[in-house]
C-alpha cells in the first residue's frame, strides 16, 4: 500500500534520485492536491545523443513515473497502482530544454475509483506531450496504469492477476 507523500517532499526527493539527476530531469511544480505536475529536462552532456539532441530514453524517463504517482496519491489508501504499459512517439528533435505537464482531474479519478469499486482491475490510459520552450512538440507519451482495490484479506495483488 502506498503512503501519502507531500508534493514538496517528493520534489526534494526527486532532485536527488539518481535516474533523474543523471538525466537532467527536474520536477518544477506539484499541485498540493496532486492534480497537476510540471517537469523539465535540461539538455546537457549526460543526456545528449550522437546528434546533439535530447536522448530518447531521457525523454521517456522524464514522463515515466508521474501518472502512477499522481494517481496513487489522488486515490488514497486501499488501491494498488502499477505502471502497466507505455508508448512514445518522437516527433521532432529536442535541441534544448524540454517540458512535460501532467493534469489529473477529479472527474477522471472518480471514474477510475468507480470502475475499480467491485475489485476488478482497471487499465486507464493517460497521455502527455513533451514540448520545447517555444512550444514545438518533441514527443508524445502514453502510459497505461493498472489500478485495483486493495483486497481486504491478507495477500498480495500484482498486475499479473
């Protein structure tokens, strides 16, 4: 069961998390209610590819954990949340810093909560766009998240069940 984390605490932790630190990923803001999050990826020596643009793995990494993190915080106790699947479409080269924003509405959270109410697994998709400072689309990322109500009996629920 995930524990509740304050947005400011997560921002500080993510600053020192090795995969983000090495890649140049920085969480810029997290709304107090976990409904919105903004991330920046700086172009630097450690994430530049052979062509001098953003490395594709870093573009994906900057978007990887956030839908699941936001959802587990918004759903609260009693839910299992895992990343299930992902897709990325590279649209144009990232020649400088790039940004991604994630918005999770209360309506979407309520829809997922209702779908999982009977104990069934729910597999919602979420999307975000990675953009350059001038608004140019660099990549489109889709993530599928596994959600299920925590079983009341002892035991473990995983995405394979």
